């Protein structure tokens, strides 16, 4: 049993290493592109673990402290695997003015989670982020990389119910 778990952890480490190697092949100047590199890792596997950060630092010679400071500064990054659907609710000024608090409450009621949490069924992770760069459409939420603007409680409920239906279909 112990043998199996050691083997699986070694194999996971190898997979991550080849993922990082594959991403690094696309860049010459690692230091200038470190945010893009981290974004690619996040997109590919849904998180950037501490182990990924250590490997990346070894391979690029970028100080680990710098990598950790980027990962901690941007809410987009997760150290742990996110749920199947990643919801980024904008908490920038324009979105606050346009009532993002109501949307946060709706999401809380619909999913029973607060920002920073993942539902028990692992279907949704909710995060609050700074300006998503679409202030003219405030209040805004990014769902699995796609921007949804001019949101109200009804639209948020529709988005959640659509995602739940989609996941149900995929599983059946
Ligand atoms: S403040 Fe929300 S998109 Fe800019």
C-alpha cells in the first residue's frame, strides 16, 4: 500500500515536471514571462502547487520567494486543485458600485460557499478578484475564463443552473 502511494506520488511529480518542461519550451526569457508561465500551469492543471513552484524555481533560477509572491498576490492562482467550474467574482470598485455584494450573496445562497471555497461535490470554486478589466460591463464575473457582464441575481442563478445541468449531462 505504502509502495503504491510512493509510486503514484513519483509518477505525479514526473507528470508535473513534463508539464512544466513543455510550457518552458515556449519561452526564452523566463524572468520576463514568469506570470505567463504560471498562468499556463494554472490553466493546464487547475492549480500551481508548492511543489510546482519549487520545480519552476529550480528550472528557471527565478528565486522561489518571487514565484510565491506572484502566486499569493494574484487571486487567480490556486495552490490546490479548483472545482470543475471556476467562478471569479469581480470585487473592483466599478463592480462594487454596481452591486456585486448582492451577487456574492446569491452565489452563497446557491452554492453554500464563500469566496475562496469549493463546493463539497467539487463542482464549483468561488473566488473574489480585483478588477477583471471589463468595468463597462459591471458587475462582472468570469466563469471558466469567459466574462459575464451586466449581471443581476437572476442571471447569476441562470448561469449556475446551466453549469449544474451541463455537469449532470456530462456525468450521465
Ligand atoms: S471593477 Fe469589475 S471589471 Fe473592473
